[in-house]
């Protein structure tokens, strides 16, 4: 369904597989340096208006924001209502899968380290304190409270949802592809700047969403074209 976006379904599958492989490799490279990358990015000065724009773009990845966007489109675009319902279900599936993964694999969010003595973001930072390892953020699977959001960093549910929104909306409105990808990219960047996720959390969410898209692509297609009226036959003479 969602990969029937262009002239070549096979080409789309190949390109998406390449994207998934590259982002997984990038996540593996970033993994040992996640904590340092997070603190370095958040120390960078971003002009006020640009920073506000980045944070506002979270609406494209937040559950309530996505519900508002999809509900509005369902309300005003009757012609594409069926496709919009499919896209909405796809976004929901990606968000649920990402959140299930983060509840199974505990990882401290980067912002929870900000007041540590060694943290660059701590105004009372001790220059002699040893910097923690990115590996220290991981916890024991299925441990701690199900509702403890401070250890639900991996993967990024917001990023998975934003990428799913980009794919789903491109399915409905192909001409908006570049805009949707841009919005998803900024929404993912917002998670890094906000200290909610590490770079690897964000990168891993992309192939996670593509995995759902691959499964969706092989679902049986429903023929929604209305039956075409038969060609009128020549009038029979009495």
C-alpha cells in the first residue's frame, strides 16, 4: 500500500532498504558517543526564532498533534478519506511498535544526566569529574516501572511517528513528499535538542518505521475504483 507511490514499487523497496541499512549503521557508530553528542548539540547556540520553530515542529511527531492533523484532513478532504484512514492506521501502528520497544528496553534519557558533576550543562560542573560512558544509560530489560518515562529513551517514539506521518501523507499527497520529509527531519532534530533522546535512538526509529511500511506494502490491495459503466450498446431495432 504505502510503497505504491511511484512508477517502480521495486525501486522504492530497494531505496528504502538502503535508507534502513545506512541509518542502522549510523546508529551503531553513534552508540558509544551518544552522551557526548547529546551534550555537545545542546550546548550549541541556536537563534531564538529558529529554536522556537524547531520546538514547534514537535506537533508533527506528537500523538495529539498527529491526531489533530489527520482529523482535520479527514474532515475536509472527502476525496482521499479512504487513503487518509489507511495512513492514520499506519502511523498508529508505527507509534505503538516504537513505544512497545521502549518499554521493553530501558535507557535513561540524556536530560536526566544534566545535573551530574561532569555534565557540560551543569553550571557547577566539576572539571575533574570523570565523564560517564554512554553504555551506563542502559538498564536491565523489563526492569523498573512501566510508567517511568525517564528511562524510556530507546527508541524515539516521536521520530517513528514523524517518519510514519511523512510516509503516510506522501501516500495521500505525493506532491508534498519533500515538505513532509523536511517536517519529519526537524521533528527528529527537536528530540535531540530537547535532550529527550540520543542520536542513536532517533536513527534506529527510522528502520523501525520502514519495517512496518514493508509489512504494509505486502498487504493485499483493495480495489476501491468504482465499477465503470458498461459501454452503451447500439440500440436494437424492433
